[in-house]
């Protein structure tokens, strides 16, 4: 026993430095592991922080994308509305232009008709001067060719309703002028200074009857009327366009 104890002491003393060295290594390894663990924790913490930031950014981006999508949808809707409105406006403009062109053509027709009537009046005036003589009382007024004579030229002493034979020769030449212008109508007006319009009408009708019965002028082309002549009296034969037909055509054109 006395021998074993010293031997044990010797072995323990020999192993003590070895155990001390291993303990030191374990402590060192433990510290290194703690350092590595701390580093890993910091990395995990940084990763978690970055993940949160990324999620926040992702939510912001998603919000922006949603806003952009909504804005694009609104823009597309507005563009479609604008396109539809533009198409409607174009259609309206085309309709308006078509209407203006149609009205322009109608106005051109009226202007051409008026110009034609003026030209016809000049032709009638020329014919009247040639047929009735340069001294005949013939003039153009408002597109009408007006042939005027006193009452005593047609009626004895300017009274009654019987047309004198001398006046009938004159009226025959007038009838030739009327027949040479078949598109014209004729208005025979009796002018009175005394207000006796019935007498004036009867005298105008007598002249019209001579033109119709004696010289073959169509009755539907002649109108007779009695008018207040103011300070003059006589018979006026007006050769003019068929205003009734002209205005009826113009009115019908204006409806279209």
C-alpha cells in the first residue's frame, strides 16, 4: 500500500499537466464556438432584418403596381371614351358637311334660277322693244318686264271694259312675246286713281280675255287684278317667272 500511493501520486502529477492542457484547449474551443455562434446569430438577425425590409419594399411595390394598374385601366377607359366621342364627332361633322353641301347645292339652284330669270327678263325686254317699238313703255322691275299703257289706249275715253280694235293689234304683238317665253307667267293689272278696284279688275280681265281668246295665250298663265294706282291709272302687263312654282320647288328643296 505504501508503495502504491507514491506511484499513484507520481502518475497523477505526470497526468496533471496533460489534463491542464486539455482543459485549456476545451476552453479555447468553447470560446471559438461561442464566437461562431455569435457570428451566426448576427447573420441570422441581419437576414431577418433584410427579410422584413424586403417584405416592406415588396408591399410598397405591390401597392404601386396596383395603383399603376388602376391608373392604366382608367386611362384605357378614357381613351376608349375619347375614341368613341371622336368617332361620333367625325360622324356628326360628316353629316354636317353633307347637309352644308346639300344646302349649298339648293342655294346654287335658287341663285341659278334667279340668274336665269334675270337673263330671261333681259331677253323678254329685248323682244318687247323689237316687237312693240322703241317708244313702247316697257321696263324691267324686280325681275319683271312691265308693259304699260293708259286706259284710253285700250278703252274709248278710258271708260268701260270693251277693248278697242286698235289696242288688239298691240295685244297681238304682246301675245307673241308671251308665247316666245313659255316658262313665264303674265299678270294684267288695272290701276285706278279713284279706288274703284272692281272696275279696274274688270278692265284688266277684259285685256286678259283678248290675249286668251283672240290670240291663244294659255289661260292658266294669266292672272288679272285691280290695284290702287295712287296718282296714275292704266293697264300694266307684267311678264315674269312663275313665282308660285318657283317658290314651291324652293320650299320642297329646303325640306330635304
